[in-house]
C-alpha cells in the first residue's frame, strides 16, 4: 500500500497540471449533471417490512384518491375570549378567511368549511379547515406560501386567533452563516497549526473540491433514487470534516519529511505513502460504518449512509491525488517562514543525530508523560467521567419530529397546541386502522366487530365509522387516542389494537393493521432495536479485521472498539441531556426539547465509529511506526504521541467546528446530529484516543503489538508504516541515503 501510494504521490507531484485538470473536469461534469436535474428533495419516509408500511401501501392501492401527492394545510381558528366561533361576527370572519384561502393560489383544489364538515370543538371556541392543493409541497411557489400568510393575517387582524400547520407551509430557509462560521474556524485552526496561509489553504481547497463533487453527484442522482432532504446535508457535513482532516495529515507529513532532509518531490511521495496509507485505511473504516447502515433496511437511512460513504470515498481520492499535486505548486511556501529559516529540505539536515533528550518539550510530551506516569489511575478516571456523561442515555426516548416538536413561536406549533387543547391531546396523533379481505361481506363484518372492540378499550376518545372503498373489500377506521402521540398510554393502545387485529384474523380471516404517525414511530423504534446488534456486529467485526491488518495486533483493535463504545454512549447521554432534558439548550439556540429522533442512535453509532477509527489510525500508526523502526514500547508511545498530538488536535478541532456549524440548521435531525457529532469527536479525540489509548498501551507494553503467528501468516502485508520506503534509496540529491536514515530517532 505504501509503495503504491508513494508512486501515486510522485506521479501527481510531477504531473500536477494533469491531475488538477482531471479533477476540474470531474467537478465540472458533476456540476453540469446537478444543474440539469429538476428533481426536488424528498421529504417522505418508508419503512419496508413493517405493519405500518404495509397499511400505507394498502391504502395507496385501495384508496388512490385519498393518497394523492397534493400538498395540504390545516388552518385552525379560535374565537376571542368569552366568544363562540359560530357566533355571527366570528363566523363571518371565518368565512372571509376561507374565501382568502380559496383565492390565495390557483393551485388550491379544495378548502373545507368547518361548519359544514362539523370540525368545531365541543366547547364551540375552535374550528379548523382543511386545504388541499393540486401539486406537491415541493412544487408550491413563494406566491403560494405568501397567499396562505395573507389569509392568516386577515383573520388575525379581525380579532381571531389563526394558525396553520401542514406541508403546504413554507419551512424556514436554511442559512449558511453557521456553516460558514464553522468553515472559518477550521481555516483559523489550520493557520495556527501550520503557520502558513498556503499550507492552511490546501486542505480547505481540496475539501471544497471533494464536497463539490459529492454534493453535485448526490443532486444529480436524487431524481433516480428519491433522496431525502437530509442526505445532502449529512454528506456535506462529513465530506468537509474528513476532507480537511485527510489533507491535513498528508500536508503535515510532507512538512515533516522536508524537515528530515528530503526534497519536495520525494517528501510529497513519502508523505502520500505513509500518511496517505493511514488516510486510506481510516477512510475504509468510515465507509464500512456508513455503508453498514443498509442492514437496517430503512431506505432513507440507507441513502444517507451510502451518500455519506460516497463523500468519504471522494475525500480520500482527493487527498491522495490532488494534495500531492497542489504541494508541487507551493512546495516551499507550504513550509512556512519558520521552517524555511531552519533550512528545511537541505540534504544536510542533521535531524537524525539529534538525541532524544534534546527534543523540544511540548504540551503533548508533558501530557503523555503524565498519562504514562500513572496509566491505571488516568484510565479509570477517564472511564468514570465518560460513564457519568453516558448516564442520561438511560432515559433516552425516541420519536419522530412533528409539529409538537417545532419552536413554540412557529405557527405550526401554535396550531398543534390549539388543536390539542380544544380537541384533546390525541387529536394530533390519530391512528388509522385498516381492515381488508377479498370477500366484501367478511371485510364489513370484521370492521364492525373491530370497531366495537376498539371503542371498549381504555384511553380511546373516539372511533369513526368504517369507510369502505368502492369495491367494499377494504375499510378505514380512524381512532383518536385520549393521550398524546408520544405518551406511553398511546403506545400501549397501539399494542392493544394490534392484539385485537390478531383476534379478528383468527375469528373471520380478515386482515387488520394499524398505521399513522404514532404507529410508524413504534415500528421504527422496534426496527432499530432489532437492527442495532446485527449492525454493531457487522461494522465492528469488519472494522476489527481492517484494524488487525493495519496494526498487526489483536489487543489494539479491541481497545479501539471499547473506546468507541464509551464515546458513543457519552455523546448519546449528552444529546439526551440537552435535546430531551433541556440542559444548556439556550446556548445552542434550541427552542423546543422533546424525544430524540428515532434514527439518531443508529446513525450516530455509524458515524462516530468511523470517525473514532480515524483518530485511532492516525494516532496509533505513528506509535506502531516508531515501534517497528526499533523503539521500545514506551518510547514508541511517547514519540508517536508527540508527532501526532498536534495534528490530531487540529483535526479534532476542525471537525468539532464543522459539526458545530450545522447546529444552526432548522432540520431537527441535522441540528441534533451536528451537536452529537461535535461532542462525540471532542470526547473521542481528547479523552479516549489521547488519554485512555496511551494509558492502555503503557499498561500492555510490548503485548500491544503482538499477533499470534497463525494470524500473522494469513494476513497480507500492507506496509502502512512505510517500512519499504525507509529502505528505499532515493535518487541522488533527492534526500538522505539509506545509511543516513536512523533505525529510530525522535523524528518521523
């Protein structure tokens, strides 16, 4: 691997214009494909293999008119205090609002009259009207949204409380300010790390190229694969973060090789062969973790995972090809003034002769010395701290975002609260029960029996009469729970109705199913609970094999996996504390707390595992490299940590900045995921990898780097440490001769 990437780096350095041109062509082609598509992002979610999805599919087949793709909105009106909505004056205002709504857009196909449809609350104070459109929500224009707003304002101006909800309303536009701040912070960190604007600019430029390509491709294929709106955001988030980090490691290694006396081309090739190998294997672990999300068999999650994995693949390819080419353009300026004053790149650089005791004492050396002095105590303290952060995760509650989880100031949330207070908390989460049988008579009898049985259940506020399709073989029964959509009582009600459905099937053979938002949420939670163990086994198992290949060790991969579990549990605990309990929510601009989105835990597990392995590979490969080149275990830890700590710290801070930038998103999943990933990276990089890892390796000693002989014979040699490169004889004038290279020194 190291030799192969060495050749790629050497070629890219020599043929820089060709490499740049090729990437420009790829970016241009992807951009052209993206601009030619007219598809808009999907907002739907399907859940194959679940009862809820089977019921949805049945309704789409048997009631096609009721499942049209047109957008809809629900307008809620409430009379002033002490008045009734059907009073003469207030009723006239409501009729004016309905007229405004009908005239708000030529795409409005129907507006229901609450007095004719009898959608007035029992106390007579509140009513609602249903608006349907002839086009989908994505096809509505700004003029359509403005028309709704004007109608609402007209009712408010005449004294009524008027709010609305539904997919026909305009969602807040996603601003780029927060993401831009994260990117600027990443740039600042790079400048401080390298002391050179050119060196800082290369990772930023290559990250933009990689994200540009991956985002354009995702946009281009979204029409074919019906990708969710969160797919591109997640791919961009990870693409920027890993793109900057991967380029950072290669540029940093290039500067180290120049300091060791190699000329620019040889240093770029060697940096690509060593740091590039770490980048490839780190990328492989991330791709495994993200692609493994497909085992859940949730199309939305699969698409997000594969798209993000594709962004990581592009980031790796950019790092090992475009970065060496860019180094050719700024081979000297990338070193910074301080390095150039020291004469970096001179073949006579006497770095090999510098004794270990003369090495500069840095913060990294002081920290690793402290950890290695009391490894057991440090390890226990760190584990206990992470365990404390993980405790809130025991109260994790999962749910799907709805209008009740929106900001209290939004009209959707106000409409939700008005409906809940006037029509009951269960009104916002009705259950849809389907009954079908090829024999219409059987379907009719089963529907009647099931309706009576459901009415007798506790916590049922209302059961509508069964509505049949034209063929008479399928019925819909609407059930309004007495409790809110996310309560345990409603979940128990769903379970009871499904038990009754089983009894109905036994009695007369008719099939009955329960669907709706609440039922769908329950099915998603069950599906994720069943998938989490197979997913962990698959991802951790495959990554374990990759890490054995990289480190030629069994204990190091085991330690890496256990450290990951600590990181992800602690980040989940932090997520619950902030997004569910509301701790420090004002600091991140969170207006409304509530259950954590159902797919968050497994998505977080996949992403955090991949990123955790990034730091594991980048940090521990330098330690193993020193050990392979002759250092004793303690010295290998010290040296590897010293030369990796600064870069890993910068990489972690960059990822934290990028992820934190996405906390400004209005999409609940992106906002919470940005927070969770920022916390997870901070904990994994600084507590697990830079504290627990050196402590555990100190306790293990030389046993950390041993591998059973039978495994060693089976595994192929990948040479991630660049051992073959260390024996390579550069051309005259291209670096030190082999006898000038020490078996081990304080510098790599």
